[in-house]
């Protein structure tokens, strides 16, 4: 079998972009960790993100919108594309470090744009590293330009705290869940027309990787938060995301 070292000598024009299959998940997940860990300069890049599991959880939520790059029969990168009604975004997008700067990320982005067009999204975006000109230049080729600086923040939680008066989506009956999802859409649609995160609420509930906290004002939903927590979730180890 050809090694990744050998692959780095191969022209990227032979790259095949296709949907991720179940058998690809371990490799796609390892490359995702290795790519970010290498970029962050970790001593052991493959330990990046601990027991969180963004690639697998996203694939389980929507296999058809999880793409991978294959070179000579081996997965060498992936891109997770997300559909929130009228809003679309992609990420994580990762390529094995030995194949960086070979145009593979650009090849993953072309079918990503096709998915956005198929879904008829009216607002598309991504998160990337503000200090990396290389990342910005890549995305600008697809007409994505810097706009908002979004902070990723954390806060240690110590001791017992009084719980807020809120509902948890997981405790609702199936019929009530369906009704609550409609109420969630009313909230998101009021923020941006057509924005719909039902897909995210259902994914967390179905995979049991957290919960959705529902804040009520009387019988009306005032706001909600989709929380990833624990192993296999997208949460940072030891936190709620």
C-alpha cells in the first residue's frame, strides 16, 4: 500500500472527492486531529481535541453532506458541510499535513459550493484562523471574506449552582418535541429569515451527546441553547460547548 510519504510526491490532480463512508471515519477523524494538532504545534498532534468527536458526530447527523478527498485509494482529507435552512457553513475542513499546499482543500471546496447552491442557502460562511493569511487566501478564492471576529470563550464551573428554570429537550415526549422544534424555528427565523437548526437539536438528542436547554417565558419559548457535552460530542473535554 502506498504510504502518505509516497502520496506527497503524487500530483493532486488525481484526487477524488466523494461522500464519507462509515469505513472512512477512523481515518478522517485521525487526519482531522493530526491537521489541527500540527497547526497548533502540539508535541503529539493526534491527541488534539481529546475525546471529542466532531467528524463522526457530524457524519451521523448527515452522511450525505460529509465529503472526503481520496488519493490513490486512501482518504487524505475531509470537509463537513452544514445546512441550517437558509444558512450554510462548512468545517472542519482538513487535509493530511504531508499533503498541504497541494490544492486538495480547494478541490474539497468546489463540491461544497455545489451543496450550498443545491440547498439554495442565502447566507454561507465558515470559521477559520484570523492570523493565517494562507487560510484567508484560500477562502477568498471562493468569495468568502473576513467580517466578524468571533471569540471562542470558556469559563471554569466549580461547586453547585442553582439551576435556572428551564426545560431540557431530552425530557419531552415525542409529540412535544415536534411542537418545540417549531417553536425553536420561530426563534431562529426571527434572527435571520429561514435560519433553522432543527437538524442540530435532533442530532444531539438522537446521539445522546448533550442536550438542548429551553428557556421559557410562561408557555412561550424565549430562547434555547444546543449543548454538546461528554465523550463523542463536539464539546471540549471537561466542558459544555
